[in-house]
């Protein structure tokens, strides 16, 4: 599988996972607008996605993405002018 590239041009699994989750939730919301439909004589009922489910699903993924970006960014300019010496 090919991962999406982050702003540094590197493959990013968490960004890809977050984007796929966003697409799934968006599709679920759109599909949830229809309460039921008939398919070959069978009625299929759909339930609506609740706000709490959306927040729980996307909130954790967005938090993981932001935490990962923050973790990557915190090491870039973290140069210690006086590195510890061993005595």
C-alpha cells in the first residue's frame, strides 16, 4: 500500500489512516440521510451515525495525527548548545 505524503514529503501512516477514516465517516453520514431502501425486493434499513460516535471515532485519530506531527516537529530544532559531558 502506498501511504500519503506529509508536509516533509515522507510517507505517513497516521495521516493516511486519518484521511481514510474521514472518508468513511463522511460516507456514513451521507448514507445515513436515507432511512431505508429496497434492494431486489428486500428492504434495507440504515441507522444514522450519532455525533458521539463521530467524535469518538475521528477525535482519537485526529489526536494521534496531531501528536505524531508534534513528536516529529519537537526533535527538529532541539539542538543543545551545551551537550552533557561524561565525567
